[in-house]
């Protein structure tokens, strides 16, 4: 969080002293702590990954059955870049 002057505030932190102590940890320990905090936010990741796994399985079944229309990677890449508003130089 920042104030209007652009300075950081710790108003959102329940224990500012603890945060300041954690910020003094060596980089490797701060990275591990950051990773643990981010993981704690990923509550829905397992559900999303499971849904994608089902979708990938469904798509592979369509390819294996010859139902899905496939295109070469070069064409897929061209379409992706065009949709993103970038021309392909490769």
C-alpha cells in the first residue's frame, strides 16, 4: 500500500514489527516465506488444474477419434500472434 506521496505504509499488516523482522531475513529465507505465502493464496489451484486435466483429456479423445480439426504449428502460431496483435517474423 502507498500513501499519496508514494511512501509505503504498513496499515494493512496486523503485526508490522513481525513484517519488519521478516524483511531483514536473508534473501533465500524471504523467498521461501514469499513462496509459502503465495501458496496459501492458491486455494483454487487444485480445482482449476483438475478442470484443465479433464478438458485436455476431452480434447485428446477428439484428436484420437479423428473428430478434431488440427492445423500445423506454424499456422497456429501465426493465428496466435495475429490475435495478440503481433506479426510473426519467424
